[in-house]
C-alpha cells in the first residue's frame, strides 16, 4: 500500500493531508507509509496525523514501529478496530540516531554508457525443459501465518499483476527454496530470485 499512481484532483473529493502516515487495516495489514504530499486513499486505510511537529525521519521511524506489529494480524484478522490500541514508543523514547540518518535516493543513471543492441537474427523457439529442470508449485499459501518477526529469508508473494518482496521472515527450512531461480505468476510474468526465498501462492506456473 504505497503510491499506486498519480491522478488528477477530483472536484469535491477531499484529499488526505501530506506529512501523515497511511496504515493498511485490511489486506496487507499494518503496512504503513509516510506520505509527504496530499493524497487519495482507497478502502481499509486509516490516516495518522501527528499532534505535534515531527521530522520526516521521525515519521518514518513510526512507520517502522507500526509495521513491527504486523505479526499480530493476518488476512482474516484486520486492524480497523484495534489500530488505536497498538503500542508504539513515546516521542521522548525516539532514539537519537533516527534524526541522524540521511535520506538516500536511488541513482537513476545507467550502469552502462553504451547502448546494447540485441542480435535477434539467430533467435529460435525452445521449451522451458531445455533450460530448467522442472516447474514447482508454491510450498505455502497461507501468508498470514508466516508474518513473524525475522530477517532470515525473503517472502515472495503475488500482488495482482506483479510479484514482489512482501516481508523478511524467520526461516522454516521445509518451505524455503534456493536462490538463482525464476519465479513465474500465472499470467506468465517472470522475475529472477537471486537469493534464497520463501515463495507464496501463485508464484509457480502450472503447465
């Protein structure tokens, strides 16, 4: 539940104020994002506005604190009624390093200065079995029960028309897959998983 698109301002539709936190209370429960500018939201999103002035870094820190409560919820247990009861640190308890961290923006420059032309004259059709051993189904399809604190392994899940890193989790050896594998959605989109991953529902194509 980050930025989905840039849209035109709709007359009569009230936008949410900038410098606030949007929190998903359904779906990907407790996903929390700092919004610098005014914005519109869909359903199952609550907005948190600070009562006193907080820096951008402090707002991001509270997003992290809110996300840390994700393990308490699942797709069947939402936070629309209980968000107000979630415990987060007091302003006086914000660590000193929070405001010392500098914002880093990704480098959009190309790694290569030269344009690479693909030589397609010799391309030919092939079966996936000529390159890969087999296509495996996902090993787990209950993402909610996997959302536990941890930083051992990545959980890869399907998000409508794309596949994405959903969470970092504790490792369960019987569920993980090795890295350097292609992950496919049922609409035949593929991504290369470089590191060991835990694959969620719809991440393997059945042929």
